[in-house]
């Protein structure tokens, strides 16, 4: 009998190695390699498919035109912001993975959602990190209904699946996947093999039974979901909780969704009664002053299908260091350095020998390039110590040759700004609407020099 081949897998990044080592050469983490015995069940075998060398039989193949299309029914979760991120609500048989830092609010929003759904559907909440008393105390503190939701404290995947088969819930939560283990594997809970096999078993159960499943997941110090990368491929939807511990606002971002759009953003406020949804986040992130302040301007970014108004602040000051600092909070720091070079070359404004600090108010992370024009506008305003009009907004992508490129959904951004009382906008010429927007003057520019002159 052939000896089983042993491999070693990194718990952080999932890389596979033939021998054990103290450090993973792919991600650089120390003491994360654990032993793993791969399954050799796949391979050529004799049988019905002996002519091809594979067991099994040929199945019918069809064209896409012959596939019957039906609308996917959705179940409202009770939170409009969570439904937005999910793509309109829960889908039968879907698996949703929620990740975030400890204490960010994963268990809170799952408990709030499940208590709401339990009044209409059979629901089961499985906790592997807390006792039943802890879960009940949290529900009482949040004033949640405690009569309909069924809860269980268990970490064995065999017991979880047996209980789920008996209870037959329509919605189920497992908090968290890193605490679940299988008795068939010898590795410790949270290891690569345990997380992968337990998640695969739960996904199979959800698909076969039509149960909507939520999985809570831990994250590494870099912010990525802990465990093998295949975990994110197995599920239908991956949500990330974002926010600082000292900030009352929390954001849920969809980075993968088989039933909706990605990069959708849901905004919540953490209160003493749990997470409360924020239906108009632009009003929160706009902390405007009574009088104009240098280095501050409002831009309109886009998160999924939602235009969002955020304030961009810049501070330019003489540097006491040989290598001036470039610090960006909420924006890409490398892109800031590139934009400052474009500002010098094509705008005639030099920032050499000066520290440049940039901040997006409210803890929002702006991932799109439409913030370029607002960033440079704020930098010039701070450098010259000249305040901009409180009713001015700007957005647009700045190219390396100094051109101002249009961004998607420009008209929707302008309408959102006009709804909040902004009266003037500096935007790419390609984003100027054909029909004027009531109460707003839209200035279209094609070059960086034109944008600086328009200020």
C-alpha cells in the first residue's frame, strides 16, 4: 500500500509546500504551516468509462438558449442597507460569508437579522464562540425579540449538520467558521483543512436543502479573511465589515456577489441598541463649516449603485525632513504622489519640500479615480491658503498628460449634489449634462490648467 503523501499548507494564504518551514515564502508569515493530507480520490479508474480511463457516464449537454430562466425569489432581511449589499435580499440556498475585525459588529448584525427573519421563517443560530447565555444577554440588551429564534452552541460539523437536518431551517447562521471542526480530520479547528472541509460540507447542505446560510469569518492582521483562499470561492457572496473601533459608523462592502453587483456599500451606525441603518450617508459624511476653510472640498464618489458625497481635506506645510511626507488616509498613497507630479508638470504648482497630508472625512475608503480632481483642488487650496466656496463640488479623473477624463454616471452624481444644496460643480467636459440641472452651474474642463483657472 502506497504511503499517504503529506503536504504543508499556510493558514494565512493557503500556499502548499512539500516540506515544513518556519516561514511561508509566499506571504512571509511565521509559524503558519500546518500538516495536511490531500485526498487522492480523483484519477483514472476502470468502469463504465474504461475507454477514456475515467469512471462515470456521459451526461446530456444543452445550449444556453434551451435553459429555462426563472426569477430568483428574494427574502427581505429586515435591513434595507443589508438588502442593498446582498443585491436585493436573501436568495434560497445562497451562502454569505461576512468577515471583519474583532468587535466590528458581525455577530450583532447577524443576530439582529436572524431575530427579524425568525418571525416569518424557521431560523437557526449556531454559535461556536459564545455560550447561549451570552447570545441571549446581547439580544436582551439590544431589545430584540427572543421568542422565535432557535439557537445552539456547537462546534462539531457532524452535530451541526445532523441538527440542521432535524430542524430544517430556512435561514441559518454559523458564527464562526473558524471554530467549527470535523472529527474525521486530525488538525486543530481553524486550520486550512478544517476550514475548507467544514465550509464545503455546509455549502453542500445549503445547496441541497435550499437553506440561506450566513458564515461569520475571522480576518488576518492584513484584513484578509483567515483560512484558505478557496473559502471565498466556495460561497456565493463575500461581505467585508469596515470601520474604525473609535468610529460609530460601520460599512459593509460586497466584494463578491453571484446574485447582485459588487462594491455595493451599506452604511450603519453603531448605537447602544445595535446597528442602525443610515439611509442618507451623504448627510453624515458632509461635516461642513459655517465659514469656508482652506484645503477642503466635497467630491461625489460612487459606491456600487449609490452616489456618495464625501469631504476631502488636504494640509500642505513646509517639511523639516529631507524626504517630505506624503500621507493619504482613505485614498491610495501612490496615486497621491503621482497626482502631485502631474500638478507640478501641467499645473505649474510645486509641492517639493512640503509635507502633503490627505484625509477623507468619515473613514470612507475611496477606491475610484474620480477623486483625482478633488484631491488636487484641495491641495492647491491648502497650499495657497485660499478657501473654496462651500457650495462647490468637483470630481474627475486626471491623466498623466494633464487631461481631465470623464467618470461613469456623471449626471447621477450631479443630481445627488444638487439635492444637497450644492450650486457649482467643476467636472470633466464629457460629464456635462445636455439639459441644465436646476440650481446648479456646471463647469466642464478638459485640462488641469482649465480646472485651476475655474477655481
